[in-house]
């Protein structure tokens, strides 16, 4: 085990011992291999550099309460990366090869897997890039798949807490029929102007749909969740409704999908539809969700242009807190994994 203060890591890159690489030429993927070399010998005209032909992913492995190592929903990341590849005219990484690369990256970096109880995890950043040299505009035919592991600290080193968001209307993250539903670098570069301005104010930013600037799309690099109590129902406090945006421009979050399943299990109504910004006024809780944080509860959303502030209380609300702990419990082996989301990692036999 490395001498690392796991609780102080944060969501930052810590150099692992090995990365895993696999190249694609003439229609064939090579078997993934581990290497200590973190640099690429890449042609200056590679399509990833010239035309942004690249996609990436993010997933985690956890050391559980029972000492077992769990990789969370890697097949869903593999499938989403295949969709991103299709969206950018790249060769998809075969699902089983993706899985072998993740397992190899884990096996070769076991010393970086944080101990149970620290709240930290080993994060994997799978990356797919176009490597064919090309100056004429067009896609490449050669690709490289790379898995970069890095231990990351607990998202909430102290207590589970809230973040404030500001509504952005001057930067469109992704167009309705654009690349927003794919996890590709261009979406992030194009949102930096808005996210950095929000960070400078100690907040994160909400992206509205690019066509009408009326509906909630994404919360920085995460999906949005709102909780609404539907009054007048048979239950004493009414029905709890879990609301999340339906949009062709947002990334289908694997965390959101997991939370929706957990919400349904608890008898909550789950609704995925277009959500107008003003509907925030009817919600009792709101949050961003994604692999990094699971759930990042929102205390307030500032719509400075319209002079409106939507407030949700300074502490995380009961429904989102319950869902957050339920998912963390599955990831750390403290609760039954009824959905088979976790793959128990076995050391590879070479
Ligand atoms: C734009 C965007 N939306 C949503 C998410 C959340 O997705 P996931 O839960 O699969 O991490 C991410 C993070 O991957 C993201 O970058």
C-alpha cells in the first residue's frame, strides 16, 4: 500500500504506477497491456488533436467492508463509450476488451486502491483517441484506447454538504442534436467559460437547453435531480417524486440510472421529462449527480438575470440523503447488490 493520506486526496490526479493501452490498426484491437510510460508518441496531425476525435469515461473501484473489491457498473461505461465512439466516427472498444483493460489497470495498481473506511476509491479514466495523421477534415482510421487509474479522495471529506448553483444563459454546452449525449472532450472545453466563471463565485453552473434556454439540461458535469412532494395522495406526506431532465443533449448518467432504480424500489414516483427552470420553486430538494460525488445536494440556485433565487435549505434533504447512502452502501458492500451493479474483482491469472 502506498504512503498516501487518502482523506486529503480530493478529486485530483495522483500518478499511478501503470496505465493500460491498446492500439487499433487495420480493423484490429491489440490486447491491452500495462506500461509505466504515461506519454504518447503521437503524430502532430492526429485526428484527436486536429478535430477533437476523442471520447472518455469515468468509473470507480471500491474496497468494501468485507475486504472484497468492487468495480461499479463497468459494462455500462463500456456501452456508453461505444456510443460516444459511434457519435464521433471512431472504432468502438469491444466490451470484453474494455473490461480486461480495467481489470488489468486495477491489478497493476493495487497499491493505489484506497483502504475501506477512508471513503476514497480508485477512479479509472478510459480514453479513446483518433491517432491517424490527417490535415484534410475527416475522421481517422487508427485509434488508441487508454485506461488511466488514479486514487481519488472522498468527495465529502467532512460531512455530506450542499453546493450553490448559478443559471448560465450565455454558454450553450451542447446543441439538441449535437454531442451532448456523448462523453467527448469538446463538450467540456466548450463549457469551461461558464463553469470557470461560476467557480470564481464559489458556485457551479446549470446549463439550460440550447434551443429555448428554458429547460434544465445539466448541472456542470453532472445530471440534475429534483425531489417534489406530490400532495393529495394516499400516503401521509403525499408521494415523493424524483424528477430528472429528459433531453437529447445530456449525458445518460449511470449514477442517475442507479438512483432512479433505488428511488423506484422505495416506492417513489420517478419522472423523466423536460423540466422548466421555474419548476425549481415546487421542489423540496435538488442535486447534481455523477460518479465523482454520487449526489451533490444543492442549497440554492441563483438566476441572477431574472433576479430569482430558488432555495432548498442549507442541509441535504432526507430523500436525497437516503438515496446517497443507499448507493454508497452498495458500492462499499454494506448492502445487498440486488441489481448486480458491482463486479467482484478477482486477481487475473496470467
Ligand atoms: C456532462 C456529464 N453529465 C453527467 C455525468 C454523470 O454521469 P455518470 O453518473 O455516469 O458519472 C457526467 C460524468 O460522467 C458528465 O460529465
